[in-house]
């Protein structure tokens, strides 16, 4: 209501009512107060609308102002240690703890500044102190696990290394591997590189490398070739490497440090994936350690500990003294396969230990397929030799998981020499190994194969015969191809014929129903194949 309107209203009231002067004054005062209150309310409403529009405009602006940039920088300062660990460490537990500490520091920073507890640098120091405390706790846990065997210091410091490589048709990566080893290893440490050419066609040619000793022979296999190279070594310790690897700078220092603590300690580096084309290491995909199941199939794992139950077998360091004392390799094994399991069990049971050096990295080219043929029967014979030598009463678990392996017992040859070594070294029973790594002895469900005819709607696959049979046999059935059992592998075949290495035979399910059973065929000889 305007002032003029107020005057007219008062005139009307004065004419309608005969008011006294006091009453007229009071009426004017009430109308004036009402008018002011209405004006103030409108002003407040307009002010609120302007504030709301200003807030929306501010929120719509890019968050790149000086104050926000300073805030982002402070938040980033909480993450240097977790970021470094993500790039160069493989301890998943420690990385998770560090990441959680950095994320927790963000809201705590607001609380710190609101209560004015001190400058930002003081808070940042507290964050770094907490993260370092986590690292020290994990290091203490690892040091506690180091007391696995009585450490036996070497008689003299171990300072030199002989690199032993076995190669069969490795022309593609050999030169780059040799260059990488020589570039990253000082001459006073690297005594020699022993290269065993295991029947390559054409033979391997190495020229211009003074430190390389090339030894050629007919095809004998990985096991016997490694034994030949290891027995030729002149260095204080032997580093077995594949012919498609790239060591990083300083790779040898942690390994030498470990073996100087205990000469019976076998050391494996971290094994990141190496791109065979660009020759660049992928530090985000790293192999740490392995473990095997009762079928002696092994898989990569990392449980945060430095103890290695089973080596991959391709890359490891061992002192020359312990190499000979521990029995080298089982010379009765053929070609390739199973020797890493046998050696790992032997080292643990006979007074040694296997550790991973997490600050040593050697990139490895993981090829999609083997460059040479693999005889699955010879691999199974090697496994049988290892089981008969070291598993004691636990070998029943292996034959329960691999029933066809029992047929290869006559073909494994004599193990008297390995049993004599076991007695001479006074090795522990296999129960000790199972108890030490009991968490890793978990029976995994059998992984089947699904066969599909191209452009077909139905597939032929196998289903587990039951946990009791430990996946030694599988029953086949047809089903819609979109139904993919968990863990099964797909194979696209031109016809619904059994894949190479398997045979379909009539049989019955555990409930007595007739069915086709797929049996493993691991031998070329018919009398060794079910």
C-alpha cells in the first residue's frame, strides 16, 4: 500500500468513524508499521532470490579458482605413497591400507582446519607418519615370517653371479635379452652368461658378447639343459633365467642381499609382463609366487607374505653351494614340466627356503603358445616321479585327482637316487609342507571345456562328475550355448568331435544313468591311454 493510498484510507475512516485525535494517531502508527513490515518482507524475498541465483551461478562456474586449486593440491599431497606403491609394489593388502589412509585424510583435513588445530603442514606430517607406520607394520610382519629355517650364513660373502639360460628356438628375443642383462648388471658382479642351445633349428648364433659361453647339444629338454648349465657355473651364485626376459636396473642387489643372509635361501624376483614387441615392462601386471593343487597344476597368487611355496621355475637365484647340496634337478625327469614343483618341495623339506625379493624385477614375455611341442605324457611322468619321492601318504590325493597317472608308474623309472638324497639331507615329511601352506591346499572345482559347432545353437559340454571323483572324469551333455558354466573354457571346433587329448567313451553317471564320459588321453601309446 502506497503513502497516498494510506492517506485516502485514513480520510475514509475519519468520515466513517468519528475518531479522536489519539485514536487517529494510533491507527496511523499501526498502518505505518504494517507498511514497513511488508516492505521489509519483500526486500528479504528479493535478497534471498538474488543469493540463490548467485549460488547457482557460482556452482555452474568451473572449479578452477585459486582457492579450489589450492584445495586440490592439498588433497593430492595425501596420495604420493599410495601412488608409488601402486606402480612399484605388489602387496595388495598394504596398498589397500595406504589408499584408505589417504581417503580418510580428506574429511579429517576439514575437521582439522575447522577447529584450527594447527597449520596444514602439521596435519600432512601426521598423515605421512601414519602411512609410514603401516609400512613398518607390514615389514615387521614379513620379518617375522622370515624365521622359517635356521639361517646359515655363507662362509664367504656371495658377490658374483653366473646367469644360466636354456634356449630352444629363441632367436626372436635372445639378443635383446642378452643386451638387457649386460646393461643392468655390473661387470664385477656378472661373471658369465652360460647359454645352452637345446637343439635349436637353426642353431643359435651369438657374436660380440665376451661374457657369453654358448654350449650346443642335441635336444635334451629343459631339465637336463639347466643341470648342464648350472654345473658349469663359476660364480658364487647361479641365476637361472629364460631367454625372453628384461631385468630392471639394480635387479641383482636384493637377490645378493637375501642369499648372504642364508645361503640355503632360494630367491625369486617379481615377474611383470614384458611386451615382446615394444620391450616395455608392464608394472601393473606382476607375477609374485605360485602354488599347486592336488593335480599339480599351479597358479599365480600373492598373499602378502614373502614366503614362496612354489616357484615358477623359469627365474630364480640359488647359491652354487646349495645348488649342489640340495640335489640340483631330478635327472630322471624328461624335457619340461613338474621340475619346479619337485625342486620347490625339496628345498622346503630339506632345510632351505624360498623367498620373493619384492624390490627386484625381471620382466618376462608370456607367450600365447609354446614355440615347441609339449608331450603331456612326459609331463605326467615327471609329476609321478615328484609325487612318489616327496608326497609320502599324501600321494593318494594326487592319484585321486589324476587316476590315469597311476598307469604311468612303470614308465617313471627308478627313484632310488632321489630317495637316497632325501635320507642324506634328513628331509622333513610332506605333512610339514602341507601344514605350513595349508591355506593354499584348497581343491579347486574342475574346469570343463564347452565345444560349439560354428553357427550352431546348441553346444556339447562336460559337467563335473562330483566332488568325490575329484574331477577325474566328466559327463557330457548338450545345452543351449548361452548357458556357460562358471569357470568353463570355450573351444570353437569345426565339428562336435572330442578335442585333441580327450576321448569319449560309454559309461554311467554316479546315479547309474548311461552317459558318455570324457577321459583324459595323455599318451601317444594306446596302452597308456584310457
